[in-house]
C-alpha cells in the first residue's frame, strides 16, 4: 500500500502541474483550477521532498506566478487564474488571506534552501521584504502579533479571528526561513519578540504582560495551545495544524510538545479514520459559536459537525502532524499515521478527497485534491529518505 499510495500521489501532482504552477485539484471545479498560494507551496514542499525535477520546476513556476501578481501594497494572491483571454487574481473572498503572504515567503526560501540557490531568494527579496512590512502593519498595535480577520486564512469558514496561533507560527517560519539568507539581527530580534508573545499569551502560567489579562486569567488551559484570542476572549478549540507547527518550530518546552503529541494521538485513536481532525471538538447548534460559524460562508454552509473545518479530518493537516511526530523521533507512530493517510487517500480508487467526516468516514469537499497527495509525499519521503524541511 505504501509504495502504491506514494506513486499515486506523485501521479496526481503531475496531473495538476501546469506551466504556471500547481492547481489545487485535478477535478474540474472552477475555483480549484487555479494556482493557489498555500496549496501551491504545500505541493511544492512535497515536490522538493520527491526529488522529481519536473515537479520541482512546477514549484518554481508557482512561486513566479504568485510573485508576478503581488499587490502593490505587498499582498500575495490567494489564487490566480491565468488564461489567454483574461487573468483573474483574488486576494481573498469575504476577507483577505493573511497566510498567502507567509506561505509565499516560506515557499521562496524553502526552495532556495533545498536547491542551495541563494540567487533565487535574492531575486525575490524585494517581494519578501514588502510582504514582511505588510505583516508588521497588520499588527496594528505594534506588539508583535498580527491581527487576522474572520475568514482570513486556510480555515476560511471557521470561527478563528484576532490573534490566531496558526498565523503567528507561519510568520515565525517565514522569518526564520528568510533569515537563513538575510542574516539580519533585526529579524532575529523580531522572531524572539513574536515567540515571547506566543508563549506569554497562548501558554499557561507564564510571566509577562498579557494582551488580554482578564480573558487570560479566565482561560482554562488544556494540554495544547488554544487556537486564537481576540478582544472578545479566547477560542479554545484544538487546532491540529497550529499545534503541529508549535512542535516543528520548537516553541515551548519538551513537556508541552509531548503533551500536545499525546493529546493528538488520543483523539486520532478514537476516530474511525485514525486521523486527527483539523479542529476539535466540533461546534454544535446549541453552542455559543454556532451562529458565528453558520454565517461565515460565501456560497453554501459546509461546516456541519465532524465535517470540513468543524471537526473534519484533512489528509493535508495530518501530513504536518506526521512531520511533527517525526521531529520528536516517533517514527513508528509516524509510519502508522502515514498508513491512515494513505487509506483515506485511497478511498474510491485513490480519489484524494479534500477532507472526511470524522464520525462517518464519508468524503467531503473536492476530489483529486493536490495537497492531500502532498501529505503522502511529505511524510513518506521524510520517513524513507530522511528529507527535512527547514524550521
């Protein structure tokens, strides 16, 4: 199964590879037949892991497309549709996408790191610097954490807003990746400042001035970091992607990392798919956040309990959880997770669905989703060839 799943994943990335970059899906669904920032970079990281020169060139083309359509203010497109008649560039739907900027910077620098091509990073240094300046302006209060609007990142129909942990961590990853080349003391200090604010506001029993002292004191912390907080208080759901990034970026103590991984493992073991839901627990109709959830959709509601962002299971997210476990030398657990990712991707003849109902195992979202394939490639190559991203 492992080798077959890996080959099928490679085949799908080849199917979505175009001269302008990776498409989000091979399925003929309009919005997915575009070059996306986050999807394209995650597929690109998998391309680097695979060592496939054609896919690596497609990654390079993805980054070029995004750079060519950067807004004058520094915003990176959420997605780009290119054609012979007209180009369509989107910087977001109901709100702009904050994580497009950070994924772009991560992509440029990870490409440069893996290919040992500092000139490629230098070529786009002005794009990176403009993006970093924009991120700093999005702090608003100049206290080191960016403020993210509702619908402002990959979980674009979920309830997270304000100081969203996932976005703070992507920014640190972007800064660390760029500083490998820039070697700037200013960036080094900025990374330290952001890290301190994350530990001060997202971890229990920490010293330092809190953003929201009253909400922090009322917060009942669990064995993971909460997903976000805002002037309205904390959102306490477990964000699998964010907590995986905490471990990968080595923020927090070894005990905190172990607690996060143990908590993640306990959730996955009690699901029918054996996968970790993107956010947990689900929000139900009688919960306070239900109205916020049900109204945050542009076309039609998808966040039923156990589905989509509301407790649904995504192979892509599990790919990063696998990398986090492997970073802590849990190779057997990682291999077991890879088997579960491959089993999910193999449903309906390797349809590589976007996500699954965690309770029923029913597939949701778009089929032939490229970053579901990327999860298999990243974890497989990290296990088999010791491939490592720079964190």
